[in-house]
C-alpha cells in the first residue's frame, strides 16, 4: 500500500481507505479464528511484524527524515505493539525521557507542554498507524505531574507535513498503514461476526479495531505519573 506523497490514485484517500477495509476484512478473522476478542491465534501472528532491531532502525531513520528526536518503546505481553515517538513541538530532550524531576529545572507553578507523533506498530501483523500525543508536566510545590494524552488520530495542522513523511517511512518499511479513523470502528464492521463481549466486561465499553490489532486500552486513555520534587 502506497504512502501519501507518492499517491496519484483517482479518488485519493477514499480509494486508500477502501483498500484498508479489504485488508481488515481478511486480517481480523485470520488473527482471531474464533471471532472473539482476547483469543488471537498465536500461530497466525508469529513473526508477523517488525523485529525490535527493525523498529530501532526505523526510529533512527525517522529522526533524520522528520528532523525530530525519536524514542522507542517496546511493548510487553499485555500490549502487543511497539511505539516510535517523534518530538515535534517542545524542548529537546523531551519529557518522554524524563527519568526524575531532578532532570529538569522549573519553578513552582510552571508547566511544560510538548507534542509528539506516535507510530503504533503491531506485533501481531505488519500494520501500523499514527497518533498525536501530548506530554504535559506541571509542578505544584514538591510534586510534579507528568501526563501523557493520546488522541484518536492526528489533528493539529502543525503536524501535517511530518505526518505525511512518517506514513511514507512506515510504508517503506514494509508495513500496511491504517488511517486511525478506520481503527475506531467495531471489528464487526469489517468482519461480520467478530465478538468483543469479553472486552466490554473488562473495559466497560465496546472494543474498537485498534484494540484487536494494537493495544487493549481505549485509544485516548491518558496516563499520569507523579514525580517528587526536591524543595
């Protein structure tokens, strides 16, 4: 599947999304032959995506192509995807690599805001998507709060040029790219009969395709970390 900058197809994005729907219609039943969320076929997903070394190579290429610092986060057994973050708006080095409050100087009441593009690369199949993510650091006395806030896609126009180049890099690495909007739909929309009731029991809401292919949590789930600050 082609990327953005070399796309010359009549119909543009709608044609590409039609191709993405076809991929999802084939991929979801193959990875989940029982049709139930939480029951992937391990044999079907074995070796189905990029290795860790390939992920790190992609991040190095991304830093050069995007002219942005990049960071790699390898997923664990409960989150079958890997992330490559690209710092697009903010300080360098970024909050992503903040190990402790001592690593940064800021006065009581100060705040720092950064914006990233996050490539999400499935470990289940050679597929990927992009999300816009904000990192926010707020200091209140002797406590700092570092918050990561992903969005369901990429919305800020300032990220557009890098988004297109990032997509081309992912596709050039042998990955099928999905527009994030395609992944916020129920799996049954593309593969009738897919059952996500097990997901609803755990998370309290229906699953989206992103939860079948990438990670279990809802895609806009924010996380917060409290950091003690030296007086």
